[in-house]
């Protein structure tokens, strides 16, 4: 029945358009009615179809024309126009696809899945493995996974583990991070406000090899605010500030991070494209000495999901990213693979 109503509505619109066009033509030249047309009208007038009463429910009200003829409006969302002139529907989305705010590519302390092997200036060889991710719980905005617009509540978590390759792959240390954030994105701008926890731990095998080592309980509970800007689609500039309202084990209150990312999209997704990133981490706990990380490599970007798989090299210089040894300074070069959400 609904299909029939749509078909009738379309016929009504087409007939109205035809009548309007004929009326405009009539102003220019009066019509002439031939004999055949007159006979057809007489036959129709005497037929049963002409005697059939018209049901008003067969017509489409003007306010219902778009949902009944052109398709349903999604949810109860409001329609807004973006900078490209496209119509986007804002609505509520539970467990939405995609993110409005993404982890920094070159930050070793961000939630993601990654594995890197590296050698430091002292000759040590290590694996750095990160197991974690970031996901949206609730969004009010557009529904697409890639570059959505709106507001979103996110949950994040990860464990960053360091393994000693020269000592039977023993666990040397690990940092745990989890948090929650409110994020937003509109055009080239994005922002986040939230909370995160960091706690650092030492591996049992490391303690066995170093019985005089005194473990510290490095912990921070922090409020965080950050913003990013894309001057063009392939570039991202960002900065964030964290205020640890709880600190222990040598941790101090303030942290500032900033960086730059270059991530052009490949013309053919399966061929990938180059990427480059630089990240600076300045913490009060190390007197704001910058921990610098740089990455270059090749990336494959999911055209629908927005996720990115990267292969490349990483260089680091400054205070270590393993906060159990936060006073240690390291310089290293390594190779890694990263899966970004």
C-alpha cells in the first residue's frame, strides 16, 4: 500500500508539472482540440473510472512529500549544511563508528595497537608493545565513520609494555593508561576535554635481575584539554594540556604536548601513501625537558572505517616513555607497525 501511495504521489507531481508547462504554453498560443481527443474525453466521461469517488488519503500532504516520495528522514535529527554545501543529518548514535578525536601518531603513550623493535644509545635492544584502543560510546552528530561532525563521548585504555630482547624477552616495565573524554569536531577543528589515569609498574624479571632496585609508584590522575587544527586534509597540528590533581612516585602536576602530522590519502587505497609525524612531550616531572619522537613510513588508510595501518621507522630522544624509569634519558632508533583507531 505504501508503494502504491508513493507511485500515485509521483504521478500527481508529474501531472502537475505537465499541466503547469501546458498552461504556460497556452498563454503564447490558444490550443486546438481535434476530433480524436474530443472522442477520448467523451469515452472517459461515460466510463466507470470517472464515476469512482476520489479518496483524499491517496494524495500526499506537502509536509509529508519528502519522507513519502524521496525517502525517510533518519531518526529525529536536524539537517545542517557543511562547508561543502552537503546536507548532513545530526542524530543520536549509540556506540558509533569512527572517532572525532584520534590518537597522536608519534606519541608512544597513546591508546592503539602497535609493536616496535629498537636499539638505544647504550646498546640495549627492546620491544615496545602497546595493546589498547579508543572507542566512542555515544555521539550526537553525523553518522559516518570517516571525518564525522558533532559531539562524542569516548572511552580509552592501553598498556604500554617494554620487553628486553637481550634477556629472554623479559618484561622490564609497563605503563597502564585509561580515561574518558568528551570530544567534538567541526570542519578543520577538533577538541577534547576529559580525564585519564596513568600508573607505572616494573616487571618481576627485572626485579629478580636487579635485587637492589627500588620500585617507585608513579601515578597521575589528570584533567586534560586539547585542540587540533587541519589547515588542509593531509596535515594536522595539535596541542594539549594536562593537570594532574593527584600525583605520586615522583610525578608532578603539569604536562604539555604538541605535534605535527602529515598523512596524505592514497589515490588507490591498497597502494598506501607516505606519512610523517613529530611529537613533543614536556612534563614538569623532568623539568619540562622535551621528549621528542619522530616517525616516517608508509600507511594504509581504511576508506570506510577511517582506521590506519602504518609501517615505518621511529627516532626518539629525551626522557623515556616508560615512567617507572622517568629520570632515565634515552636516544634510540627503531622499526615499528602501528594500528590507529
